C-alpha cells in the first residue's frame, strides 16, 4: 500500500480571545520514528502524537481532503489500532480535521483524558476529510480509535488543523525566558501571544530562582531591594481575564497588599500576607488591561519589597464563567494547604482532578476532603466538576 503521509494537527494555545490552528508546518515538528512520535512545541505548549513505531510521518498533504500544508499520519505498511495525542498542560480543543486514506467509510471515536468531557464519534467518508467538532475543555490528551479495527485490525490515521486554546496561561517567569530592562525597571514575558509587563523601581526589578520559597516554582520576579517600591504594576498588550497570582512577603512583616485593576467591571482585592510566606491572591477579574499593587507598609516604611510568581490568566474558552459561583458559594480551604484541603457548599460533586504545574494529572477523587500531604511543595490546579459546571482553581501546597 502506498505510504500516505499524514498530519496530526494539534496544538494549542491562543491569545486570550482567539484560537490557534496547529498545522505542523511552523515551527517544524520533530519526528522520532523509533518511538512512533511526532512532537511540536508552540507558545510554550508541547503536543505529542503517538502512533505505530516506524510508521509516523509528517508530509505535504497537497490539499488532499481539505488539508492545508503538512499533515501527520500513522500506519502505512502496518495498520494502527489507535493513536494518541498528549499535551504538556491542560488545553481546550475545538476541532480537528480527520482524513480517510483507506477508501473505506468508517467511524472514528475520539476519547479525551482530563476535564469533564465525553467521547465524540465521527463518520469519515471514503477518501475525504471531516472536521470533527470536539469542544472539550481542560484535556491533557485524547485517543482515536476506528471501527475498521474490528475488520482490518486497524486503520491509517491522518489528521490536520487541530484548533485549540489554552485552558490557562501561567506566567511563571521561567519559559520562555523573560526580558529584563533594568534601567526601565521592567520584566516582560510573552506567552500565547499575550505579553505581561511587570514594572517596579528602576534598576531594582529582578528575575531569580525562588528555590521553592513560599510556594514558588522556578523563577520569581521582584522589585526593590536596596530601595523600597511604593507600588508596582502589571500591564498586558490586550484585555485578559485573571484568575490569581502568588504574592510573597520578603520583609518579615505581616502586611496587606491591595490589587487594583484597570479595565473591565472589576473591584480591588486586598490580601493579607503573613511574614515570609506566600499567599495566592484570588483576583477573578475579566477584561483587565493591567493592575497596580500597593502595600500597607508604605505608610510606615515608605514602600515594600514586592515578590510574585505564577500569574494565572484564563482564556476565553476556559471555565472562568463559573468563577462567580465558585468564589461566592463554594469554599476551598486552607489555601495554601499542608495536608487536607476541604471543599464545602458544592452541592452535587461529580469529581475533582488535580494537575501539577506541568499539566500532568496527579490525583482524582469524588471526596470533599482532598489529601495533599504526599504532594511536593508548589502550585497545583484543582478542577472541580459539579452540577454548576467545571471550575479550575490554583492551590498552593506548603
């Protein structure tokens, strides 16, 4: 049988109000034939397509069956019983172009991993392409199977143009490497087309390894060491929805920080920071273009040392629409957590899943008491599935 090239289309990440089509053209994907994988990295997200060893390919689809540019595929000499896509963090997937290359009509079933989603079955006409509407949220991967497996032992799986958006964007100040302008006192990082700029005191803005201090993961950003800052600001190149940010005390004084948003119909949020500790400030703002942070220490010391990590931005396709319900009704405590995290006032709890900062599923349960005692210190994302919808919240393990 003639080897058919194929594409997988994958990937993800978008701007806050847009989606991205992953077409396996640019950047050039990596093919590991011995492992049977095709990998592409875009906007900090890694997608891995896995098929039959020595049978995965990236090639020019030449417009066949609605393809554009490259396609990815698995199986030519050897049929594949199934193929999988995995992601480096939870993503929201809209659709993918599925292409028949066998001249047999068949059904393909797409089964997601992660999130509160259901499998989707699509019928593929012979030698034609079908845009499969998946409409999943918070998935970490999915598997594709074919009805031809029962008769032929497998299928040739060909894909293109996976349309997706990030479940969230974590400005972690690690990857991609942020840009520091010491003279301007700014630190800038761009992810998924969104640019966040932190502005503090000139020559006093820093990116450094937090070494896990106060719940940080990897790098932290800060302003003021020799000179205290009266305030700091974050600005964005477009309106964004903000879930939370990790605020860290570095002065050994308890204090209150007030986060004041610019843009959208939002209210300031005041958070108390314990001495030499980290606090996840739950902001839950929509449509903001920036925010300012001030400290009660300014009145007594003339300013403060502002330290942050893990600024979480929700995409338009994420579950922020249910945030008001979660924030106002459901109680999650304590956060940061040492051992047991308690969930209250949920109603009909269908289940919870916990992801680490890499987007890997580390635990799931249907209980309202979640044991974090065996987890390493750091940032986790708790996905709560109830009769009110699905909500993802950041949890700090002390």
